[in-house]
C-alpha cells in the first residue's frame, strides 16, 4: 500500500499525487532548514546570554564601587564627627 497525498494546483485545479518518495525529500529538506534555523536561534540566544552576563557583571562592579565610596564617605563623616565632639 502506497501512501499518497493529493495536492491541488491553485492555477488549474488539477490534483497531483505526492508519493512518499517525494514527500520524504520535502520533509528532509524542511527538517534541514528547520535545524539550521534552530541552530541560528540558539547561537543568538547564547550570544545574548553572554551579553546579559557581561552587563550584569558591569552593574555589580558599579554597585560595589558605589557602596565602597558610600562607606568611605560615612567613615570620613564619623571621623569628622568624633573630632568635633572631642
């Protein structure tokens, strides 16, 4: 038993049988195209993740610098306060 699918020509309305051999080739071509597309999307996702990680690291470093500057400022104020009350 052969597996045939009929498609209809949009121009003339003729029904054309697609055999498994032909549909198999089409399926393989589509599979290859989809796999290539998936690999491309995965590569973009990996690149975006790297960008996000770098951005997060930069933000963490900036926050650390700001915290250190604030701590230094607070210690200086505390020392000045001690001098004033002494």
